């Protein structure tokens, strides 16, 4: 299992390999064929989000910040893991997500790419929409 503390070498490897996987599966045929070596990171992120592990938001913030202002990458993060976390674990993580969106521009950009209006109570939707309408 991948560590959960910021600056953790295992977490850094997870973040790096997640984005390597993302770039590989969106790259040339040769890059797509080589993507399997990074698949573990994608699967780990999916698992952390799926089970609602306590460090899920922290991990998503690190992923967002690693990509800076790459809108396409951040939109995939928002429409994928962030959206999934919101739709399945919003009650647990709404405060952490709110705080992360206030503190991290990259996370905020990714959050704006998540579709959760139909899955959350209006109060939560309004709380998150103050960070901007979806792109």
C-alpha cells in the first residue's frame, strides 16, 4: 500500500507514475503499449478513492499540484477521481474538499471539471459551486 504523508517517497512515486500512465494512454501506440508499467498508480488512486481512504483528498491535491495548470490533465482528474470521490463519499470529505479548493488553484481547477450536481444535496452543490461553474 502506498504511503499517505506528503513528501512520502512512495506517494511521490505514485503521483509521478499516475501522470506517466495518463500521458502514456493518451500518447502514441508505442506509448500506450508501455503504459502497463504505470497502471499500478492508476489502480491505486482508483482504490483509494473507491474505499474513501482517509488520505484521499490529500492525494488528489498532490496529483493536481503536480500538473500545475495543465487544463486537460486536471480536467481528467476532476472528471475521474475527484468526481468519483464526491459522488460516493461527499459526506465524509466535503470539508477537506472545500479546504483544498480554497488552498490549491490546481485542485480548484480540477474540481470545476467534476459533475456532481445530480449526486449531492443542493447545499453541498452550492458550497462547491462557489469555486466556479463547471468548465
